[in-house]
């Protein structure tokens, strides 16, 4: 066993991979976000990774992750939401998400807190909270061209999805390289995005240079 470890380390050194990177353990995305306090398991210890994410849950996760309540715009007066009374469990998070422009309401002032969100919606909103890169249209098209179902992304979400893909927040379907933008967002999907975001905090990277975009950045890793 020691000989095998020595061989692997020697290969890493030859390939120029930093030892600090080699020594880092692989952490399951769910364990990472649960340990960070961004999501929880139920009373039985189940995470329910296949469960769908509602708009209220997404708002609560984003406020907790990005500290949206500390943004200046979060200090605006609360909005009147017919379907989100003050007694609702995510009332404060929903108000913060709306006031900061991270999420938007619907007609007649409704929020639809229990409505499921698609992957395109959730990941675009996630990128909005993170900070959308102002890529030129050509660069957005270049990024999205790597994914066969990118044409299903709503036009309003293209720039935000380009940021999410570039930063590696999107768990791509292995073997097909599909984004599946119209499928419902699951708890496992959002845990993956959160895990990648937490990695960014440990190993931050600089903003991208539009004319130097890596062709396959954001693919499942």
C-alpha cells in the first residue's frame, strides 16, 4: 500500500499537480452543505436528494448562503404578498429575495411559494444571487454551445445560466452533457451548486476574461 501511495504521489509531482490539492479529501456535496448549515436532513437522517425544490425553499437557501439580508436593498419596506402571510415559515426569506431582486413575484403580487422551480429557473436565480458575469452575447453563445439542450433555456435565463455553467455550479448529465433545464430542480441539484460555491470560497478564482473562455468549463466533475 505504501508503495502504491508513493507511486501516485510521484505521478502527481511529475504532472505538476500541487501537493495541497492532492491531499484534499473528496467530500460528498450533500455532506458539505449539511455540515455548512445551508441545508438539513429530516428527523430520520434522510436528505431526500430527489425531492423537488419549491420557490420558498430556494429563497430560504439563497438568503442563508449569500447573506442577502445584509445587502442595502434588503432594508426596503416589505411587500404585500397575498399568498405569503407574515406567519409563513419563509416569509422573511421571501421578502429579502424579492427586495434584493434575487427573485421576482408574479401577477397580482403573488409569489407562489410552494411552486416547483425548473433547473433553469433555480440555477439562473442562484447565479443572480452569486453575481452574473456580464459576458458579451458571443461568449454566452460559446459557453452554451457545449450543451445539446441549451436551446431549451428561456431567453431571460441565458446570461445567468452561462455564469452558472462557467463557474461549475451545474451538475451536467454524464454521457450526454445535457443541462436538462426544464426538469424540476431537486434538492440534490441545489446541494451540488451549493457545494461548488463553497469550494469557490476555499479556492477563489478571478473573474473570467471573455475572450479566453475555456470551451468545457462547468461540465460535471
